[in-house]
C-alpha cells in the first residue's frame, strides 16, 4: 500500500464528509477508496472512521491521526514546492472556480499573459453564479466577491471593486435622468439575485460613510450577470453593476453612468483555497499572478 496515497485519501474523506464525494474528487471508484481506507485501518490496527449510509465521522483515534497526518502532508507539500524544478517550471492541471463576470471579463482576457510565463500549467476554469464546494468538488482555488462564508479555508484579499448605477441613452431619453438616489424609486430598475443570497439586493449608497440600501421594486429580477447586463443594454431599466463589468459599454456610449456624486460602496475580492498542505507550486504562482493582475487594474485594485 502507498501510505502517502492512503493518507491523502483519508484526509479527503474526512473533509468531503462522504466516501462518494471523496472518490469523485480523487477520480477513483468508491469501492477502491473504501478498500484503501480499510487497509490503512488494518495496518494501523485502529478504527479511524465511523461509517453510516449518509456520512462518516472521526473516531477519537481518527481525530488524533487526522491532525498529525495533516501536518505531515503539509511538510511534504512544502518540500516538493520548494524544489528548484517546481519553482522554475510548475506544471499540471489547476482547477479554478470563479463568478461569471470575473471569469469572463477579468481572468480569460488576461490568461495569455499567464501562459507565457507558465506554459505547462493547464487551467480548468469553471464559471457560474453557484459557489462550488472546493474540498468536495476538488478545486484548487476559487475567486469570491463579497463575504467569504467558507470555514476551514484560507481567504486572501486580492482586490476590490466599486459599483456604477447606469442606463442606456434611450432609457434616459424616455424616463429622465435621476439626480438623487431617492428619484430611482419612480423609475424602472433591474435587480439581480446572488446565488448565495436568494433575494434581490438593494441598490446600496454611502451616506456619511455608512452603507444604506435603497429598497426598490424591480420590474425585472435575474440571477445571472450576463442577463443582468443584457437587460440594462436592452433599456429595460436602470442597473447598478460592478464598474469593471460596464466600463467598456460606458466607454462606447452604450451606457451612461448616473449619480456619480453619490458614493457607492466597494466589495472585496478574495482568492480562497484549502490550507497550505494542498498549496502546490502551481497554485502558489497562480495566486501570485492574480494579485498582480488585480493590482494593475484601477477598477479592481485592493482598497
């Protein structure tokens, strides 16, 4: 038995919560994973896990073993990532999860720069508005906007972005241009439901440096960034979108920024990843590149 492989499998089962999820992320049959853990327990002559049909939990001995194995794997990962070859030429597949707008408008246009430096890294980028479970689904890292709710993960702020309230010239010609946030109440607006919230957010503004949400009755509510921008460009209503996502449309005259004298709050952007025991050289260089990417952009620089 490959003891290191068995240790990694054991840690993955504990953190995924079930053999089925762990087997999927390890790309191995459930039965093979079960036999591997059973053989580990036989060799150690101790029961590590309590098994049920729905989940697994640690035995007292398993909890002690888990903590020690985690430290050991962390040391091994540090040794591997510190080798000159790994530092000079990191390689392998890197799985990244990102929100739709950040993935499409920030990451993808800049990836050519990343590949010029690290041509041997293969990136699998999953974009969407559903927040992936990094451990259970086997992602190396994720880029999150807003509050980070995931426990037991490392969160590093890499940037932030502001919001711009805007509408098309045709919309403003038909409905008039608002001069204060309160005037938005009488105009058609569009709301977007974040996947992790379940309700359409208000249009936030800052009053005396304090955030206050303007509650609006939206004529249209969507749950996707692309649909949200499309609705604004179709003159269906006013939108309040991340500035980086509408700057091209504003530059082309397709959207007009509004209420620029009324401050709107910024939102932090974090890269999150499992603790250092999984932070290989390819993940390290990708995170470093992300930090530089956001820092170069005036609309995304950390505030």
